[in-house]
């Protein structure tokens, strides 16, 4: 089930009419309402309720990553429902774990929100987290977190993953002759972002319903921006298939490909026809997986070939050096882009 594709998602309409706020009922009562909505982890030995959670680590090692979403540079309440925010917070962190070739096992979620935020707004975020995990990483759950007050809505997630006895897949392993492949969408989220900005949905409250209408008209593009569904299970499959390097495409294909190239001391040559055009090069937030494989390896899951690893440095497109013209940098884009 992918509730994000069908409009507001569970509890999102309720959050616009329910009157209990974080400030009126306090942290303890709020958490008592949120905890039952959160998913449990299959690796969970001790979940929410104590000072810390306890997760099993059968491998003796674990992958850990963190990501933050801040209202303004990272999302806009003018177009995202709270359910979307929970889903996207899960997706972006699960993708980072998958890019290491690991299986996501647990999320720790910290939220800072204005005191007048309704409790049902946070419940809808919890619903997005729960259903996002169920769709993309069924064994992963929310094992703890924190709640605080702030004038700016902020969602910070730390994610953990199990390597299952394998070595992590790094950015630095690509070698000349390897095949470059991607699993997931390219450019769809960027197309959705362009539609949202062109519709004037930037600040204030044009509203959730305006966002719903735009999503109904352009479900693939707007849905990919507000609630992406990256191929999380393909990270594990890539590792098993012997991927030599891998990265989550969060900041744009050209930018993230350059990161593999720099870490590995090679160049990555992309075929424009294989990736679907210029928007795929410079658009971020699809959270697809970019990996390199030995030429003899069978590409697993949804991976499809889009280029090769060659001698040199940087990124080439159809044989010519390419400099990214977009992508996401929170500092560069704060005034001129999404911020």
C-alpha cells in the first residue's frame, strides 16, 4: 500500500480540524498518542519508553546515518501534508542505509514543532513513518526519538541498518570498465518541485487542498517530490550481486555521480538517452540508487545500465565533460532555490 499516492493519506484531514495542541496537553500525553501509531522493528529488543532503545546487531556491526528536514529549505507546509513529511523522512533515511548495501532495522525520530501544532498533526507524521516503513522496509521500525518545541518545524531522523555479514558498499570501489546502473526514478521529483513552484505554492497557506489538486493532475511528478518511494530492497540485492560502489541519489544524478568518481579516482560516463534527458541529470530527491558492477555481474532487482566507468575524473555525458547545473546544496540554494 502506498497511501501517499492517493491524496492526503491517513489522518491528514483530521489534523486540520483537531484542536488539541502540543502546548495544551504537553509532551507526555502527546507521546502516549503517538507511540501506538509507530512501527516496531524486527531487530528491536527494547523499544520506546526507556532512556534508550536496544537493537540486535547480529553482524557485530551496524550502519548508521542521519538526516534532517527543516521547514523552508527542505519542505513547505504549503504543499506537504504531515503524512507526506513522515513518509519522506522515512524514505530519505532508508535510502542512505540501502546505499551501503544494508537492510534498515530502526529509526530514531526527533521532532521540534511550534507549541500550537495540533497533536493530530504529529499523529499523521507517525502514520507516514509507519506506512512508509511498511512499504519500503517492512522489518524496520521507529525505536525511539525526542519531542521539543521550536518556532520552525524540524524533523531529524537517525537510521540504523544490518550488513548481514557483508562488507559495506562504499563510494570508493568503482573501477575502470565497471558498468554504471541505476534503480529507481530519475528527474521525477525535480519535475514535481518545478510544478509546485510554478503554481505559486511557496509560502503561507494556499493550502493542502491546492497541493492535493496539483498531485491529482500530476501524480507521478508531484507524488515523487512529496512522498518518494525509492527501491530500498535493491540496495541489499546490489550488495549480494557484488556492487563495487553505490550512492543514494539525493542531490542529483550528476552531483552524486561525481562523488563516486572522486572517491574512486575514475570518471563516470553517462548516456543521455539511457537516463531520459537533462532533467534527470540535475534533479535531486528521487532517492534512487546509483551503483557500479563488474561487467560480468547480473544487474539485480530494478537496476538498469546507464553508463560506464572510464579513465579520467568527473562526469561525462555522451563522451563530453559535464558540470552539474542543478542538484541540491542547502547553502547554495537557501536564497535562490528551494529555500
